[in-house]
């Protein structure tokens, strides 16, 4: 994806680094934060601790993530985390879109939201409805605000629409802003 674009744009061999990713509007993930590193880690390793360290390293390399990534994976059982990584590893990364993991998250969120009901006025907007709303409001350029952004699906779908339907680089034509009142949604849980 981004690493392939960066490598393809270069006529001579050189190391692809943090600034190359940022120039393409992508986050830079250090080696210890990458999926391959986590999936290839020894079974005996504390996977919750490794994921926590991956989140911290990602935030350290990308200051815009400051405080947004959860670091409480030790609260989940090691076998569950291992199995989740194995399930995600079955997905062919060759065909993954920029929001594949967002879609996976939304799938799980949707299933849990249906089972949990609507506590405290919280609602989950299904991806199909989010896509419809984006098509109706037709975001083209400028600022986009989602005052109840939850998992930021509306903002992601707006960026995808700008790129796919209009042919523009969303990083250059739109600025997205989101607000969320529920602390656990926006990563208010710090290290556990």
C-alpha cells in the first residue's frame, strides 16, 4: 500500500523512513508496532504487553496520536489476543483497503451494540447507513465535523468518497474533525 507506493516512486534503492510515510499522509509504524512483528512473536510472549508496547511506540512516532491509542491489552486473556491475531492474519492483506481494520472494528462494534442495547443514549450507526449519509451530504472539500463521531466511520467514508468519486487526495482538500462524549470510545483509558 503506502510502502509500495513509496518504493515505486523511487528510481534508486534507499531506506524508506518515517518522513516518506508522512509525506504520503500515512502514519509511520516502527517495526515493533507492525502486524507482522506481533503475529510472528513467540507464543510464550506476553502478547498483551507487546500490543501495549506497539501502541506506545506508534504514538511516540506520531504525535498526532497522543493519548488516542488504548494501552490496556493486558486486561484481555492471552489466548484470546493470540486467536484474534491469527484470525486477522487469515485476511489477505493484498486486497485490504485503507479502512479494512476500521470495517472489522465496525463489524465487531455493530454486533456488540446489538447485543448490549442502547445504554445511556449511545447508538451505533451501521456502515451501510454511514455510506448512505455520506452520499447524501456529498462532502467535496473544506472542513467536515462529526459531533458524535464514535468510531469515526463518517469521517473515513467522507475521505474515501473524496478520493474515489472525485479523484482528489483527501489529505489536500478536506480537514476532518470529530467529537465524542464517551471517554472509552476516544481512548480515554490510558495504560492499565
